[in-house]
C-alpha cells in the first residue's frame, strides 16, 4: 500500500456530494452517485472516460460534479447505445433521450462517442486518462479485455472503477477479475448497489484517493455505511419526488372533479328542459315508426333479391380469381418450360454434334446398323440472296390512348416520302378514348383500320398485325413516334444489306442504346432542329452506315419476313401487355444466326410511354423477369455493348455536321485530364462563348497516350479517341472538317508531344492560358521537397532540386524551359489569371505576349460581414480543398492539436481532405468533412456557419476558385501574402494577409487575436489596393481573333467510315479521390508511419500517388 503523510479528512470530500439532476428508472448506479462526486474531488482528473453509459445516470452525475466543482475535466462517454446480451437490445430512443439532456448542459467539456470500446482507443493517447469507469458487458472475457486494452491509456495518476463487482449470477464475472486485480493493485469494494470496485492502477495516484483507500481498508464498515447512507438518501429523495408527483396528480384530479360536478348540475337543468321536447318527439317518432315498418317490409324483399344476385356475383368472382391464379401458374410454367426446353435443345445440339456421338454414328454404320444413326437436324430455309425485288411492307401502328400523339404519329407516316411499296395498318386495341376512335374513323382508305373486339395488349395487337399479310415485311411504329422523309427506304436498305440481318432500328431522341445525342438517355431535340431536319442530316452524314446491336428497340422496328418465318412472332404468352417482347425476339433470333442493326442514317422521334403508360411500370418488371429467366446473359450482353459504344462515331459525325451548319468559328482547347480549376475555367470559357463560337477539347485518355476529342457543348457529348502516331493524320482531317481556326492550350501535362504539333500542322494561330508554373518548373507549384515555397532560386538551385526530384525525361531546368519558350513564344496571346502570375512568368519568359485576364470577369463580390460571435462559443475556422503539404495540411493539423492541448476556443473544419490522415476530433479540435462537389460548396459553407476561412498554403496560387466562393459569401479570410491572394483581396475589410510558413505557435496566437477582434467588432486595416488590369471580355475581345474557316475540310460523311475504325474512349471515371488513395492517406497518417514518411524523397511520394491515381 502506498502511504501518504498529508492529513486526510473525509468530510472535505463529502461536502462535494449533492443531489443528482438526472435519475432514470434504471437504479443500479443510484446508490454510488455520492461516491462519484467524492472521487472526482479526490482525483481531480484531467480526462475521465466511461465505458458503457446506457441511460447515463452515472455519467450525468460525473458531468454534474465536474461542472459544479469547476474541475476543467474533459469527459467522454463511450457506448454504441444498441445494448448487449445482458442489458438487452434497444433502439435509438435511449441515445436521443440522453443526448437531449446532455448536450445543452455539458457539451462544452463532454462528448458522447457512439462507437465500440475498441474503436474509441485511437482517440486517446497513451497515458492520458486519469479516471476510467468500466460498466460494459460483464462477462469475464469481456471485462478483462476492456481493462487490459485501456490500461495503456491510464496515466500515472490512474484510477479505475468497476461496476457490478458483487453480482454472481449467470455469466456476470466482474467479481472474478476483481479478485485477481486486487492481488496486483490496491483497491476497495463497495458491496451494495450491485458492487463498485475502486482500483489504483497508476504509479502515483492522487494523495486523497490513496488516503481514502487506506481509511476504507482500515475500517471498511465505516466507509461502506457512510456512502451507503448517502446512497439511501438519494433513493429516498427519488421516492419522495415520486410521491410529490403523485400528490400533484391527485390535487389536479380533485380540481377536475369539482369542475365536473358543476358541469353535471348545469347539464341536469338542461336535461329537464329537454325532457319536454323529448315527449313531443316521441309522439312523432311513433308515427314515423309505423311508416318505417311498412318500408322495412319492402326493403326486406328487395334485400332478398339483391342477396341472390350478390351470391351469383360472388360465385363468378371466385371463379375468375381461380382462373387468374391458374393463369399466373400457367404463365410461370410456360416461362420455366420455355427456359428448360431451350436449355435441353442446346444440350441436345451439343451432344449430337460432339466428337463422341459422331464416333458412335460411324461405329453404327460399320456394324450395319445405319437405322440407328441419329444426326442433328436443322430445318432452315435459306433465302435467295439478293432477292429479286424487296417485299411489300406493312407499317403497323398499334393504338390505345393519346389522341394528340397518335395523330402526329400517323400523319407523319402518311406525309413521309418513301418509295417502298407499303400499307399503313392501324390497329385500335379496344381504346377507351372515344375521341381517338372517332378520329381514326376519319382516316378513310388512307390506312387499313382494324379494331380489336377486346383489349389484346401490345404484343397481341402487333402479332395480329404481323399475321395480317404473311408474305410481307413489317415495321412496328409506336403511336408516340414520328418519322420523316424517306425513312422507310433507308430502313429497308439497312435490313437487306446482308442475308442474315433480321431487324433495323433508327436513331432516336429516346431509344436507350439507339439514343441521340446522348446514348441511353431521354434527349430533347437539339435547338433549331425538328424531326425532318435532323433526319435529313442523319441521311446525309451517315449514308449506308449501320452497326450491330444486341437488341432492337421496338418503338420503330423494321423486321424482315424471312426472320419472322424462321423464328416466329413475338411471345404473347410471356409478354402480353408489352415490354421485353422485342428483346426476347432478338435474343431468340440471334440464336438462329440473325443479326440486328442500328440504322445510322435514319432518325425518328419517340416521346415514350403513351399508348400503354397506365400499366407500363408493372409490365416492365414482369417482362424483365421473364426475359432474364430465359436469357440470363442478356444484361451482360447489353452492358458490354454500352461500354464498347460502337455507334459513337455515328453520333460524333452528326455532332460535327451540326457544328458545320452553325457557321460559327471553332476553337480547339487542349488540356490535361486531371480536372480541378483548369477544367473549371475551360468549361466556364466555353459557356461564355456559347452562341458565338463552337468549342472542342482534346485531352489525354491516358497520360502520355491517346487523346479524346469532343465538343464542350453538353448537347454534343460524343467523343472520338485518337492514337498520337497511328491516327494523327485522321485527327488533322477531323479538325479541318470541323473548321478549327484557332487552338488554345490550357495545360500540357500528360499530353503526348505529337498533339503539341497540331497548330503547326494545321497552320492556325494559338493562345496559351497559364494555370500554374509547369512550363517554368516541373514541380508545378514552385514547392521544394518539404512542400514549401522554394523561393524561385537561380538555375543552379533549380537543378539541385531536379537532382532530388527529376523532371519527366530527366531534363535539366534549361532544357525544360526551352520547351516552355517554344510554346509560349509561338502563341499570339498568353493569358495569366493574376498579375503575380504574369510577373513570375515574365521572369522566365520575358518575350512572351503575356496578358493578365482574371478567370471570372463578373464575380459578384459581397461586402465582408462577419457573423455574430459570443465569448461562450469557439471561433469556427474553415479550411477548404484537397490539402497537400504546400497547401498547408501539416500547419492545419499542428494548430488543431495545439488548440486541444491548451484548451483554446478554436474549432477547425476541413471541408475536403488531406494528402494523409490528419489527427482530428477528439484528440484535436479538427473536424474533417470529406470531399464535396463543386456546386455544393456554397451550401456546405453556409451549413458550417463559418466565422472565418483560412488558406494555410505556402506556395503562390495563380487564382483560387475557392477564394471566389468566399468573396461571394462575404466571409472573413486569412490568406498568405503570396501569389494571387494580395491582389484579389486588396482593399477588402475583415481580411488578414500573413506571411507563409509561420510556426504553429504564431498561427494560434494570431487566430486568438482574430477571435478577439471579431468579438469586439474591430476590423483590421484593409489591405493596400493595387491598380486593376484593363477589363477583358472573352466574347468581345477574344473572339475577333478567331476566324471562320475560309475553306472547309472533308465533310463528316467522308470521314465517318474511318472514324468507325478508331478505338473507343474509356468510360468516364472519377480520379479526384479514389478509395486506394484515401486508404493510403489513413495509413500514412499513423503515428508510427509519419517519422518514416519524412525520410522518403518527395519524388517517390509523387510517383506512387500518380500510380495509384492511374490504377484507380
């Protein structure tokens, strides 16, 4: 036993005992609450942790004691608030009730950590916890694990409390561990209230608790009786409070009873008056009763008649229900039988065609048993090819609802100018719309009009139409589709290009894999184009072009009769009401060798979901399930087609033709593929030029390799992929076809050198926009190996840096800058987004035609207006973006850790992420909110209620779009006195410019000063203003230098076949924060890894990061 010589008076600590504010029905801890107040006074812990809080009676008492004794203790409750095998399982109401009580009272120094005990370990450094209360799962293994895993977190002053040490039922075994631990550590047990053990685990526990343990061990009866009596007082007070509450309820009920008696007396008086009225009414009721009796007799007779009819109707409904159930069973059986029979047929074909079976047949013949030879049989009718003359065509239009859409559809069919011999067959599927039926009757002999006597559904209706003339080809046209020009002739030519083409589908605005401009989307028609004009453009540009597709799209589907004869009609049993029938037909016919094509030179309009819209969703689900059961590989086949996108060149050709028809000048932008502010500016520039110029962009699909070409107009999304060597001449022809007369380089990182020759080979001028310092410094940001501003040294200093972090290709700085000179000196204009960027670039490239043009000409800057800050609230500081070392990630973490260590009123929020895992709440005052979408930034900042936005970086920024958002919101800003910040913040109030790379202590001291200024509403002296550069308007000043091509190059129709041989671009991917990179950040932020990381060269770190991004 540790002995202390200081005087000890238990009464000094009993004076701290008070009545607890929170007492719930869970009474297991109530009798130990007096000791909770006393042990706080004895230990004065810096950090207190409770493992297992449940309703929070014990934890609330500890927090109450910390607050009233003004201890400055940081308190943490750790629990999942989901229960366990001993406490039972419970819902979130327990946590919400405790949180509602706790947060308004104790949130300033206490936190509820909703996690497991093991998950909470990482939030506490070793040797930091002074007082620990363990009250979780009470099995021996569980409580031992909790004690041993948290023991390293205990300080030299450490004291551990164990609850339920005196419970010996079931699997409760805290008593067993307690017996073992008291052999190693001094302690004392209170046996009442299920038992509470007090264990001194620290090497130097506080003297008062040591003296208490000595006193309790010397006279345990006195210690137990003392705190047992105080616990009884709490139990008595709780019972007394219950009685007082009962008395209040009784008093309330007495008052209500007196009031009720008064009401009864008033009602008695009213009742006497009403009795007279009642007698009069009874006489009238008697007369009415006699009349009612006579009516009842008549009604009974009528009821008997209705009962007979109801019985008959019920029998019919039961019969119908049984029939429907049998129908569903039969339909399911048909699906299973169809799938089974197809599988058996495939297996039989495999068996009869196998080498073993062929050997068996030869043996039978040799043995003279030819009658037992079984050969696979195929009944096929090979059409004569090419046919002497095309068949006549039935254009079948099934109709049910939608008068306006149906009228437009049929009139477009009748007005089209095809030469093929065709008959328009309109089938009314028992439409409930009388106006539609009446209008159909006005069509006369212009169409063949059929009426279904009852509703057959879509599949039954089109099967009737396809069976009408067994010798004709058919075209199925939905009643919400529209066609134009000689559409039918082009579809006919598409299906007769090969003997095994069974169907053809045109392009459409709404036809899944056949959609234009964007595939697999419902698109509006492009501005300025109706169906006829757009179809004519398809006909001109993609003449005789088609691509194979896994399935036709039934809104407008040309089917050859040969294919129908070989494969049969649509399956009405499985797909009666529609959806999936054409897909099943295409899969079935493909098994027999038929192909299905997208007709690239035809366009038809499709509104979607008109005739059978009422039940479309339900039938879609039923049809899809039946289709997948028959053909499990259907989805994979379609997804492979979408990923390959073989029709991309056909859509690009029409986009290109629309570009040529616009008559606008065409600019080609060249950029990297890394997104960020460069991509944002490029798209903003395209939006500003919209309607005045066509803007295309070329960017790497893979860094250093092939590049994609496409329009920045969202209405022209098709892209082509060009290899730098093999496809370069085709790329030149494509750009001449588009009419490109000017290039604009935004970045060259990752761009193959061959593509940098485009301006020279095309013979057109070009511009450059400088977004960073890549052309002057391979490190891009002018950062040294430690992530700080390098100071722009001379060539010797730059070469010394490149010796540690080599440039691509191993070039020295002079060679590297010669490339920059060639690019910049050949440019007509070199735009920089800030004067600082212009001056830095002029140092390296003095003869370049540099001009400062800020990215955002019309930025709406709000007057800086700080939010109201009270002394009771910490300063809320927000840092925005993806933080690398030069963006200030380490400075942010250091400031947050220092603020936690000194208990400063500074609260940091990272809206974004860092290059590694940063130590955050609760071990620091930093809260990390993760990545955000660009269009979310304003709302996220407003939701955080930021007092201040801090830019902790140390290298010169060229612009900063995040600063623009802060200026629009009028938020106070702290930024480094380097790069574009000083000029962009010049003359602005509530703004602080500071030196970069400040020590953490200086940062924290400055933030405290800023907080005081915000409290006192004393704004700093505004930053000195600078003269602004002359305003520049891209639409007005940039475009006059962009000419329309004098001579147009080859037309898209001449190039579309060559485009069809290009590789296809990879599907778009997010590369900003892949999961592998996020995992790497967490690993690199671990305390054991960080010292090792500091020794790794920066070039190695960047190389690994680029590799992860490429592979992500």
